[in-house]
C-alpha cells in the first residue's frame, strides 16, 4: 500500500491536469492560470504542474508521486463516469486501496438527480440504469473525504493533501478556492515574495552568470532570475535580470545586483517591482 505523506511544515503547491483533450489541443488549459491567481492572492505560490493524458499507467504514476511528495496537490479531471475517466481508479491503484462508495457522495448524487427529475416534472427513479450509472462518481479510494461541489453537488474527494476535482473549470475552481480558504487558511501569506529586476542592454548571460551565482550565495532565500529577449517590441534585445524573495534580503540583494552590474559596465534600463 502506498503511504500518503503528510504535508510538510511549509508545503509546496502542485497541480496535475488530466485529459487527452488538453494534450491534443482540443481544449485549452484554464486551470494553471487560475490556480496561480488563487494562490497568489493568498500569498502562496505554485511550485509544479504536470499534464497527463487519459492513460491509466501515466495517471497512476503521477498520483503515486503526488501521494509520496507531501505537497498540496490539486488534480483536475478524470473523475466522471465515462470510459475515459480513469482518475478515481488510478488514485485507488496508486494507494493500494479499493474503491468504495462514499455514503455522503451517494446521497448528494441522489439529491441532484431528484432535483433534475422534479425540474422535468418527472418522478425520480433511483433504480433507472442512468441513475445507477451516475453513482459510479461516488466511488472513491477507501478512506477518502469528499470535496463539496457547489455547482451540481457531484463531489470531488481528498486523500491526505491530494485533492481531486472535476475537469470543468466552473466546478473545479470554486472547489479549490474553498480548500484554500478552509483547510489551508493558516498558510495564507506564508509564501508571499516580491521581485525586483532591471533591464540590461548589450550584455550576454554567460558574462553575468558569475554575478548571479555570487548574489545567490550571499543572500539566503534569494533566487536570481534572467529572462533574455531578442525581439521585445519596446526594449529590443535585452536581459531582464532580477531577484525574488522576501524583504529585507530582497532589497539588499537587488542593491548588490545593481552594484555588480555597474562594476561590469552594463548598460541599465528601467527597473521593475512585482509582488510583495
């Protein structure tokens, strides 16, 4: 049985997006940008993203990694009841647990089907084959907890810090937001960081690499980044060179970076500030 690692003291956030339709280009991924937005608004950050097609072995492998990581992982897609929805079964396989009907998820599906029948002016028939088939969406790995779905009450589920939501953004995003503001509310602000950068003209990354290494070695918790561009509409060929992290180290590191650039006679352009 695969062990489920507890979240770390300062957990990282990761995203798994499941579906052939994303990899084939039939649909554009709308999850990553939204999850980044939700995390950033709460002083958190996305550490990793993994895209997986509707292949059982690949989904299972991705979920084994997720369960073992200790990260907070949001997995979007593949929890429906059609033949190409494999995520529930793959989660159970990755954990070495059976799939079991979750009583609360079953009742929520009955409520939803009863409501739809009433809207059509029909009597609800729980034994109708279509309704019995829909109950497959209430089968989760043993020990899972449900994630309420405010859109249609068809629940997602959690095992440890790995959370499974539908592929539909209109459902997935409110469910992820509720988790962030509920279970993970205490983490808000824990990963907030800022960026300071400057446009550098007429320099090569290779010549600036020693300075970048020196800055990271001198300032704990600071990361240096270099974003070269060859055809920017405003600046043309240039490098955006900067640091990211927290104050007061951030400001000190940026000052040291600029001093180092002056010492190598780099031509500096506008400075930029992002984040906290």
